[in-house]
């Protein structure tokens, strides 16, 4: 398959990212025990990353050490949320796969306008976002590695035993000195692998939310065009045919959106429950440590959360424009019986298509602002306690 054809395939790059991390079945393979086993192995590989961080967090609190816990709080929270997201995707693989197929399968309604162009653009965005995550991870690691001298001085002045030069603080088991070669380098490699699996994998999952919503919106825009021109013909038989076609198309889109919402509302919910704490923790880490790497991490989280909220917003907005499309048609030329049916379509369209974050609320721009405000409250709390 040529590169152009690959770029025109819906979710091509996002699913590739998920397959690399064993969050999605390989091409041509179905869900099997081997698939779940590989996912389990990936989870095990990432265990030292968050277990070491958790023990470090507990140790600092227990011994009342003079160590900032902002990074611990943000990373632990993000790991919990992203593990839940990946588990949900793996567990509901069959249903989510059916949703992906239903969005791209040939139908009697035809292909939406600009479908190939939009898919190419989405794949490009997905690649760019993945590059940001990977490059940001290595930049963050490099900045932490460069801070080793300062970390070692702090250990000496405060009598600490912090592991220096790693992505996140970690507890040293069995008295192993990780501040010497090659222990530090091995720990750093393990952390890098874990971050590239857990955090970068989670970003790929969140980006599929935006991709799915965009394609559903394309279908709605296609429906808008059909509704605007449904009654351009002078023949009544054509009116009936076009109206019946649009009603079926509308039902088809509603079914797709409901399936989308059903499969993604719990991953979205787990994401929303924790994202406020993550953002607040990273902002607090930057304010206290002046760590530019925290800004890179913070930017990724804010963008990731925004595109999920934007996905819900474009669904909501576009679904509410269906009555406008009907109003802009030549409905006034129709007999009363036709107008009654048109009125029923308008009435049904008054209910917006929503993308939920169970059990919190509905993904939208307003919801994004609300969570940012909540993060500000968390930030004020963390700045006083960590």
C-alpha cells in the first residue's frame, strides 16, 4: 500500500500507536488470549515506574522530608487515569472496533464531502501529536539528567537520598545506590519505556476521541447539505424520496453517536476525574522547581484535554444546526403533510448529540473552562501543602 493510501485510512496512525503498545490487536488478528496476555506483560513492564514513585511519595510523607511532591502527585494521578483508559480500550476492544468499522463502512448514504482530505489531515495531526509526546519525553528526561549536580548538592545539604537524573523521583529498594553507574542509567531506561507506553499510549487514545467526533460531524454536514437541497426538485415523488433518505441518514448518525458516547463515556470520565489534579500538580512543580520539563508535560495534558472537550463541542454544535439546514431549504413549497414530517425532524433535532464524561458531565468548551478553574483551586491547595 502506498503512503498516500495509508494516510487516507481512517485512524491509521492512532491505531498504529496503540498496536505498538499492545493496546490494540495487530492487523488481521482478532481478540484472543494472546492479545490480553501481551497487554498484561506491557502493564507489568511499566510497574517499576509507578510503584517506585508511589513508595517515594509515601516515604517522603512518612519521614517528613524536605522534598517537593508536586511531580509525584501529577505523575501518579496521570498513571492511574491512563491505565484505566488503556484497560477500558482493551476490555471493550470488540465494541470499539465495531464503532470504527461502522464509521467507515460503505452505506446507502454515500461518502461525506471531503472525507479523504479530512482523514489525511487527522492522520497528520495524530503524527504531530505523537512526535510532540515522544520528543517531549526525551527533552524532559534530558533536562532532569542535566539537573544531577544540583540534585546531588541538595542531597548533601539536606541529608536526602534522592535518585538524581531520572524522569521522576523513585524509591531505592534494598539500599541500592541509584546515583552511581550503571544503576541510574538502567532506571532511566525503564522509566523512559514506561512513559512511552503509558503516557504516550494514553494520548493516542484521547486523540481517537477527536478523530471519531470529526468524522461524525462530517456526516452531519453531509446531511445538512442534503436537507438544504431536498426540495429543490418540482416533483412530489422526489420530495418523498429525498425526505425519506434524510430521515434514515439522521437516524444512522444518531445511532453512531450513541454508540460512540457509550464506548467512550467511561474513559472520558476517568480522564476528567484526574486531569484537574494533574494540571495543578504540574503547574505547582514548575512554580517551585522552575522545571521547564514540567511545562512540556503540562502543555501536553492541557492540549489533550482540550481536544477531547472540543470533540464534544463540535458534536453538540453541529447537531443543533440541523433545524437551520431544514429552514434554509424550500420547505415552504411543500404540502401540509410534508411540512408535518419536516416539523417532526426539527423537533427531534432539538435534542443535542452529547459526548459524556461519566459520571461528571458533558464534554464541551464550557466544561474545559470549568476544569481549568477547578485546577486553579487544586493548584492553590497543592502550593500550600507540598
